[in-house]
C-alpha cells in the first residue's frame, strides 16, 4: 500500500531511531517519510565551480573555495564577541568571522581538515573576509568532480545528533529507494504534458541528488509550479464558493444622487482609469453578487471620488454606507471633503470617532438605526457593537494595511446579508502578490493620475549640503508654499530617534525663527489635543514648516505643501518613502522631495534611494520593494504563513505565478468542482494539503 509507506513514522527509517526521530520532529517538523522527502536542499555544491583564493575578484559576490582551516580564536569584549578563523589554499589566506553561535561553531570546526567554503567575500584590512560562511567538510570518496552535492539546512541541536547537512543527506539516500516507486500523482497527465514536466519520481530523485544541473532545474520548476498551483487553486476555489454561497445586495439602478453628483457637482472629468474601475464595480453590484474588492491606486489617483460615487450608488438603491479610515485625522478629512457634497445633494453624513461626545454619539446611533443617516464616516469606532445600521449596503475601508482581518470580518456581521466591501489602498501591491495573497479579493487598479499633475522632482542630498537645503526651503516658503521635514522613528532606537527629531526641530527653529516663520512639530508622544492643534496650524497655513515623524504618513492632505524633506532617508523602507513623498504634489505647483542621507549607505539603502530618484510609479516601487524585502515583510508577518513557499519566490517567479494562475483558471472553468477524471489526482493532493495548512478562507 503506497499510502502506508509514505506515512510511515520517520523513526523507522534506517539511520533514524527514536532519539533522532524526536529531534527531526521537534526541529524540522519531519514526522513521516513523506515529510523527509519534502525536506529539500537549499543549495548544491558544484565541485566544478570551486575557485582559488587568488581568483576572488569582486567584493560582495558569493564564491566557493576549497580551504584548510588552520587557526580559530574568540576575539573582542564579552558582549561583542566574535569568532575568527584563518584558512588557506595554496594560493592565499582568507578570514572567516562569526558573531553568533560562537561556541557551537568553535567546537565543531576541525583544525587542519579540508573544507568547502561558500559565502560572500568582502575586503577588510587587505584580506578577503567571510561573515558566517557555510562550511562543509570535504569528503573525497563521495564527491567526484562535477557532481552536485545537496546541502540541507541544519542547526545546533540537529548537529549534536549527527544530523548536519551530510547526516540528512545520508537519510535521504536511505529513503529514496523505499518510496520512489510509491509516490502519489499530484497533477493531471494533461498538465504534466503541456508543461513538459519530469515525472514525480524523477523530480524527487533530482531535487535531492541531481544527475546534472539541467535535470535539477526541471525538478525545481515542477516543485515550484506545484506550490503556486495548489495555493492559487485553493484560493480561487474559495472565492468561487463564497460567491455562490453569499448573495449580495443588488444595486440595480443608477439613480438621482449618482447622476446629480456626476453631472453637477463633480467639477472635473473622470480619468479613463476611474471610469474603468467604476464599471468593474457596477458589474459586481448590478448582478447581486457579493462584491469583495481591493481598489489600488497611487496617492492622488482619485480613489476617494470613486468611493463617493460608489457610496451614492448604494444610496440610490436604498442602502446606507460607511467609510472607515485608520486614523482620526483621516476620518476628519474624509468627512470634511464629503460633507459639502452631501449637503448639496440633500443627504446626511455623520462623523464617528473616539472623540465624539457621548451625547452626539447617541444621536448618531439613533439616526443610523432609523435610516435617517445615509453615510457614516469614522474610525474603528464604527466597529463597536452599539453601532447598528438599518441597512448597511456598502462598507468602504481606506488604507487597508492598518486594519486587521478580524476587523473586516466584523463589518460583515453588521447585517444578516453582508454589505459589499470595497478596500482602498494607496500602497500598491505587486501583481504577483495581489494575485496570490488576495486571491479571494477581486482587484481593481487606477493606473493613471488626473491630468495636469506635475510629477514630483526627487533628489538625493548628503547631510553635508544641509545649508543649501535650508536655503531651498526658504525659497519655497517665500513663494508662499509649505514644507514637511520628516524624521525616522523606529521602536528599537526610539530614544535616539526622538533626540534626533528634537535636535532637528531646534536647528530648524533657529534657522527659521519667529516672527517671520512658524514651525509646527508632530510626533507620536504628544497628547492628541496638542497634535491636533499643531496639525491644524499647518493645514490652515499658519505654520510654514511641519517637522514630524512618520505620523503624517497616512493620507494627510495639504495641497499647498510643495516640499518634502526626509531626514536619514536610508532608514526608511521603499513603500514608506513613497507614501511620504505622496504628501506633496497635491496642488498645481511643482513639488519636490529631498532625500537626506549620510555618506555611508548600504547596498540596499543605495538601491532604495536610487529607485525613489528614478521613478514616481508606485507599482514599479512596489516591485522593487518586493525584490529587496521579500513578500513576508511586505504583507506583515501576521499572515505570511500563506506565503511560506519552500522553493517558489514571488519576487523572482512572477512568470510562473501568472502561468499557474492561468492554468488554475482554465481548469476551474472546465471543472469547477474538480469532479472530472482529469482532476482526480489534483483533488486528492488539494485535500492532502488542506489538512496540513491553516484555513485562510476568512482572510477578508
Ligand atoms: P486618493 O484618495 O487616491 O489619494 P483623491 O481621491 O483624494 O486621491 O484625489 C486627489 C485629488 O485629486 C482630490 O483633490 C480630487 O478632488 C482630485 N481628483 C480626483 N479625480 C480627479 C480627476 N479625474 N480630475 C481632476 N481631479 C481629480
Ligand atoms: Mg486618499
């Protein structure tokens, strides 16, 4: 029985036994033969690509050497200890350095033995240095020239039990002959054929012990494909089932309010992108399907107007709507921009936030339940149980990154029939990420700015040119404009950061003194009232300069501000820099962004700054961000489980993501319930995987 062999407890494998079995389970989550089979090497040593020490040329590139370690010692004060080893081949010496795991490494390195070393070489004191290199004892018997040797992740505890990379390799050698004849089919013969895949058997043989690099590539391709295929399949199926199950309110008519606003109050022509997006919404809404959509659009692309039009559509069809923002300032701003329109249209909108007085709250609650109120704008306060709508038809959520999954789910429950959900974000998400991560949301994109916008000029300046930058600030203010100066604030170095902020503030005030200038300051440690006061002074133009931490990042709208100076810009992430820059360029004037840094920049820091200087395109920036940081960091750790691929990489495998998505869609059109013969193995594999993974069906 194939089933039994693959599910055999790992303890029974030759070379394991109960003790090693325990460690494999606790350290690597390997319980069965199948689990071990799916524990892939992360790298392969190719004997033929080893070079000599005197052939190392380019710093910061990975190389493989064959060296003897002849000396190892601990250096530095107790709290900043490092382990330094010296190694050589017949052409020269190199230095190896470790900052972590010192005790373990020191005790496991064998002096005088020959090692295969793999790592990035950096020049230091005229020597090539390797920080935390990978080391493998060279074993002449097993590795003939040209063979690819698998390297598995191991660790201190595993090593203690003889399960270093080589130990795991030996287990795989014992395992493969037992199981290769009994592997489950995972894909349909059709898909295997159109993709020209290796068989499962060849795939697993070559992922562990590649016969050559071309077969290895093919094995990796199949396994990556399967990872992406099954994730998208389960996401897409969930979307279909939710669709079928959940009926949505039908917004059949485009009525008086929508038309009145569109023809008489809008004051400008919608961009083609805005029109396209509204059409997409109307298609969902008109069909009585439940809409669950993500609207992406760069800062200033006109998402809010689109939201207002959608809200009017809901009202035209007899429903209420709500608009939820992540901060009070933003909620206020939305309210202020919507209220005048609603007044003209004869509609009623209220604002609900933490600082609304109890007396006023009660009125809002009543008006909401009686249906008197058409739209409620607010913060998290909207989610409270006391807030009951008469018939909530549409919930718009602005800047979704700040809202958790659970909060969105709460909105669903405000009615017996869930309202349509429109999530808006100004943080563009790369297509590949959106497709996999938001597989259950439909995505609309506004990829065009309203006409007449001048693109923001971005430059990079070193701290040493601060005087010139101050002069430029003065020039802008003389033209009647306003200026932001933003400082980083990171929790780990909070104290230092506040000091930098206050020092900076003082030097700005010294350069721009009263009575000619007024400088505002806003940061997270201020009382809400003080913060509000300072904000209001800047918004109303009473102060010309706003010194702030990233609290201003989200959504603040001061069209007269034309200059954004970002201090220590190298410390910000790309998407944060882009968000900050979006605070200017909102008016008719030419706007500028100055990125200040010191002289010393890391490679990544340099790339971030260069990217910002080169482009204003949020999607391009998001793609670059994905390449630099990886998907887990971008989406936050909270939900990154979805993206835990063993081999696939959303940043590098964009094409494969597209291809698998296409294949999934084609399959589900032919066979939505996976009941046809061709889907037999796919369905089985999907069920097997769904038992292993958490259920993500409630993401929105
Ligand atoms: P977002 O929310 O995407 O950052 P907004 O909806 O706040 O953008 O729009 C930014 C500014 O552009 C607003 O002042 C808005 O009135 C204006 N705007 C939106 N759409 C258009 C358009 N099609 N033509 C001209 N101005 C527009
Ligand atoms: Mg906005």
